[in-house]
C-alpha cells in the first residue's frame, strides 16, 4: 500500500515542477488602440485629420500612475516622432488619448502638437509599431499593426 502513495506523490511533484514558476505579469499601463489611418487623409496634414490619428493608453490598475517622463513613439528613429509626457497622472482604470495634431491638453486627451503637412503624421497608414516606455526608458508595452484594410488596431 505504501508504493502507490509514493508513486502518486511523485507524479504530483513532477506535474508541479513542469509548470512555470510564475507567469509574466501583464503591464499596468498598456496600449488599447492605435488609429493610424485618420479620416480624410491624405489631406496635406490638416489639424482635424492629424487629430484623427491617435494612440490610446490605459491604466489597468486600481491606483493612479504618474506618466511624467514616459515616452510614446513609433518604429522610426526620428526624434520628432517621440511624445514625452509632462506632469500627467493617469487615473486608476482610466484611458488617455494622445492625438497627433494641436489642441488643449486635458485629463483625458494629450496633444503631440504636430503640424506641417503630410510629414506631420506619426503613424504609417499600413504598418508600424507603437512603443510605450517609462521615464527610465524601460519598454512597458508595444502595439504593432500591418494592414491597409483597417484604419485602426485594437491592441
């Protein structure tokens, strides 16, 4: 009778050992959407069209998160394609929309304040990747898309 008990305990130990020690924790702040093909584009960078292009970022936690110094960017290496958050706190469970064009910053919408024709757009119309990094430069989340059939990507 003792042998089956030992075998059962051994099988249980093997099953437990074969599982990963812990799953990677999902980031607290994530991309939820990138709207990369704004209505009306190409229209030579009208502000209304630039503001139709945006990225949304959500705080999935029950605590507010300071985004001061955090950056949002696309896949290019161009320094003018980096948005840096100033003093801004994203409330618990809240979403902020970062629009490409000009406007007045609020608690739910921030503006990249870009202008200058078709080169003012950030997000490529068919394929790109958005990167969200914290103030120390650590990658927090990314969102990629590769489609000319849609105007946005739910991340």
